[in-house]
């Protein structure tokens, strides 16, 4: 008889409780907002103590599957892409900080994603959408000497383009990507002369979207982001990862 060298992991009671409660949620027996059984009911049903129940619920809360409020029974959480991305934030930023290749891959993925968003925007934009983009661009121009406001307008511009798609998942994804990358290009928009370049490139993207030229919109977005990618600083990366 042959055996494998992988040891058998000893499971905690809380792991078993978490697995069983998760099965209830995933079967659809309970809908978002519905209360879960009480601690006493779960203790009786599973034959475990209160610590195991509470640890399992805390794990499910961290996973975004359960909401826990003081003095109330835990409830099935309302699913949210934005919340899920937010919970990933610390882990992703840690990974980007310690892996320059991963940071570069994310920048490339962002550029590819936003080029497609620009194509979609050029086909779906309405007069209201265009008015919003023009307004953001005006505010960004007025904020040229205010780095914080200028960066916020930059984020608003890219988020607005994503929102034109009508797909809330696209919006949540771009919001998350921009938040993850924020710490790695703090200096990017405040370097002398780059404000005007950013504004000009945003204007070219807007013109292409307004004209309905999908390929020009994608190219303008790609030119803008790949130019920006080459300027991202990596001073936050450990020296042994620096190129």
C-alpha cells in the first residue's frame, strides 16, 4: 500500500459549523436580509458550544456572507461587488507593494479593460453622459494647482466612462483598480507639466467618445494609460524588486 506524505489537517469545530451554515446560504433556503438561526438553535442543532458558533459567524462576516449587528441575530448579507472588492483591498495592495511584476500586470490589465470601456462608451453615450464628462474635465482644469482635487477629478473621469456602459460590475471593477493603484502613482499627476498633458489626453478621449468613433476612443485611452504606466513610480517597492 502506498501513502502520500501530505498530513491530515485537523479541523476545528468552527470550520464544520461554518461549512454547514454556508451550505444553508448557498442552497438559497434564506434570502439576503433573512435572519440565521440563533446561537442557541445552532448550538443545539450541531452539538457544539457558543465559541465555535461565534468564530464561524465571524469568519462568514469577514467573507461578506453574513451581517452581524449588536443585539440582533446574524443575517444573510446582501451581495455586493463593491464590498467584495473592498475586502480584497489590503491583500491586493500588499501584493502590489512586494511584487513589481504583479503591479505591472495590473497596470496592463487596467489599460486593456479601459480601452474596451472607451469603445463601449463611444457607442452608448448620451448627451447627459457627455455633459457629465465635460463638467468633470472643466473641474479638473480648474483644479490644476490642487493635487488632491485634480486626482479626484481624474478618478471621476475614468469612473464616468465606465458608468456609461450601464454595467455596475464594470464600475465596481474600475473603482477597485483605481483604489489599488492609488498608492503607486501619487506623484504622477503632480509633476510639473503633466497636468496639461493629462487634460489634453482626457480631452482627446472625450472627443473620440462624443464622435462615436470606437476605435479612436480605445486608442486614445490606450495611449493615455500606457503613457501614464511608464511614469508610475515604484518607490514603495522593496529594493530587491526594483528594476
